[in-house]
């Protein structure tokens, strides 16, 4: 295999920046506050060093695994991200179809412009669905729609009782209904402008979905939603339930006692609470606090195959990737997404081979160098 067969995430990010107006590239890349939590994700992830074992039989290395009952070609899930249709035409469908082709799960966000039933008509495998708790009637409606669409996993985001302070979005006056400042920025991106502001955007932004996305951007969420509500959701939802946004061992243990199937250790990509630790720093204590059979996923700065294998070594079943597929979507749509997923799978295989592990099951904490403070 040559390096020419691989894509660097920096390439994708630069290509996305060349195509997107500033308010969208800032929306994708930005974090909360002074973006210290965003920086900690990468700093702590980079600090994890893996110890390879040599002279092992490495002729049949496979990245395939199972996550929450879903067979996966690699231990990767496409994270829920909102407003994907602004990034590229039919963004949610394009992402979901690419994930299907790659053999990994796709999580549809509550903030998507594409309703679950519509997405389901365009993909072979049903998506997972991410839920923000808003008003009870809307939450119940979304859960019912996820059931009707055969979504196998419901991912409840629990770290957003209110929105974090995002200075970049404020600077750009970013909103779903374009502001004058946003419109001015699009003049420097004629390709994006021609695709969305001449017909496509007005067609896609249906009033109800637009209002939903506006509410989420303004963080009009249900601040009263608590553990009792979560328990009621557990009783109503007959399939796998995952809580996303866990950063404490106590919360992870409580989720386990109420029958939650898994948690995503996550600081929301550094986009919510700037004083929060990285997901990597707290992962080990959370792992120790939950039963051995509970599925642990993690996100926060994943860029390469090395990063995915680092997560496996900590004890994660898999990772969620958000910014990486969005850069690929913006850079070139379906073909670039396919190339990115293929490159990531190859990187994972290379890393596992160099580490001396034939499958994700063989990657464990014995491979982590002892100086890792997490």
C-alpha cells in the first residue's frame, strides 16, 4: 500500500475551507468559549502513546467489529451533526449513504433538515437517531418517528441543558435564516452560493424543520429534563439506548443502573463547556465505574487511524467522528467521503498491524505506555 492511497485530514479541511463560506467553516471547526476544551481533546489524545509488539503473525488483520448489535467494517460511527444540508446538497442523505457503503453506522441528528422517514427512503440500513430533549410533545413525536423508521439505536444527548458560548458563531451572526453578514460571506464562495441560494436552499428549508433548527441553534431545550425523564424514555424505547455527553463516573454508573445500553464519553467536541476535561482524560475512570458488558464509545478530536486505535486501547468499543466526514462532504461530496472512509479503514489496519493486533478485540490497555496520566 502506498501513501498515495491515503488521505490526510489536513487536505480535506483545506479543501472544505476553500469551498465553504466563513460562517460554515467556523461552525464546523469552532468550539465553546476560548476553545480550550477543543484544544484539550487533541492535546490529551496526542499524549496517548501505544507500545507495539513485534514478530507476531500479522497476515490476516481485520478491523471489523460489532457495536450495539450492528456489524461494522471498522470501530467507527458517524456522529450526529446538524445543518449538513447547508454544507452540501442533500448532505444528510449523502453522509448516510456513504456510511452505508463504508459499512458503519450513521447517526441522524435532531438538528437535521432531513426528516427520519425521508432519509430512510434513501438508505439500505436504518440510521441511529440522536435526540435532543425539547418540549415533551416534540420529544415524543421524534421518538415515535425513530421507531417507525426502524432506528436500532437512540442516542440521547445529555450535555445540553443550555448552549455553550460560541464566539465564532456570534461574530458571524450565524443563524438558519441567513443574516446580511452571512449573505455577504457567500459572495466569496460562488460555487456554494449557486448551489444553495439559487433555488435549492428555499426548497430544502421547510418551515417546520427550519424552526426546529433555529430553536436548536438558540438552544431552546428542555432544561427540566432529568434522570426521571431519562428513565421514562428507557421504558418507552424498546431498542438500544445510549447517552451521549457523559464526563463523570457517577453519571455513567447511574446510566448503567437504569438499563442504558451504552454511553458516549464526550465533551461535545469542545463545543459546549470550555472548562470541561477532554473525553480522553476521564475515560478510564468512567470505564471502571460501569459493568464490563456496557458499551463505551468516545469522541473528541478523532482524525486518524492511530486515534481510533488509541480509543480501543483505552477500552472503547468504537469512536464517533464528526468534523472529519463534514470536511470530506464539503470538499467533494460522495466520492471524497468514500475515499476518506477507505483511507481511515486502511489507516486503522496499518496501525493495528504495526501494533501487533489482528483485530480490535486484541487492542487493550496493555498497549498504552505507562506515562499516560489518564
